[in-house]
C-alpha cells in the first residue's frame, strides 16, 4: 500500500513526506513551507564547477527571498559527507540550511538530475518551477559572460504575487547528479 501511495504522489507531482539530515545536526522536511509561501530547493555539488559559478546568486536569492520562501541547498551525491557539505557551505559562504539526500530519495521524487538545479514547491508540496537559475550557461560548456535572464527570480516573484509561473521553464545546465540514471 505504501508503494502505491508513493507512486500516486509521484504521478501527481506532489512530494511525499521525507526527513533529511542537515549539516546543523537536525532533520528537516524539505517540502514543508511552514508559514512561508513556497520552498526553493537548490540541488548543488561541491565537485561541479558550474555549481561554483552560481553560488553567489544562490546566496543572494536566499537573502532576497528567505523571509517569504524556505530555502534549502541539497546535496544528493551519495559520496558527499556532512564534512564535505559543511566545507562547501563555509567556502561558499552559504547562509541557509544545507540538507544531505544521500539515498537520493528527494532527487528521485522530484526528478532532479543536474547541479545546480532549482525546484520551487508550493505550500502543498507541488512542483511549481523546475529548471535553471538563469541563462549564465546555455549548454553544458557554453557559458556567457553574464546572465541575461533571471528565470528563478521571475518564477519566485510570480508565485509570491499569486500569478502563474512564466513558461517555458528551461532545463538546468551543469553536472549530472552522481548515481542517478
């Protein structure tokens, strides 16, 4: 019965309840918005140079929207230990909660495949946005001098003002999450 429920939740695009450990020693439900209007998840990897290019913008989005949106960094590579995630957070000056998805349950539920990839969930844990943060990378190795779009910020602004998320939603460009098909 549990497998049937999980399958139904996957088909509806709703994330099932999941508790993930964080680098602060606590556990969190990455889909729980609490009293905020949405949850922004950033799938990242300290081993991906593309992630490195986006960390300043990820930190700025967390600072700019953190009062209205729950923000988490997610490490879904089974090889990333708490120590590696902590080191990455310190070196990247991360000011938000960092979660470890070593079993890749969240990445699989949300069909996350790339780092960095942004996913925004509604207060009902429905996927509202999934894709790139901006167009800094137009392809796996095709980097522009600077971004000309702000895809994720546009999506967050729409969600916060009760409007539909702009389309199309462009795929994230970067490194594949290790261990996922």
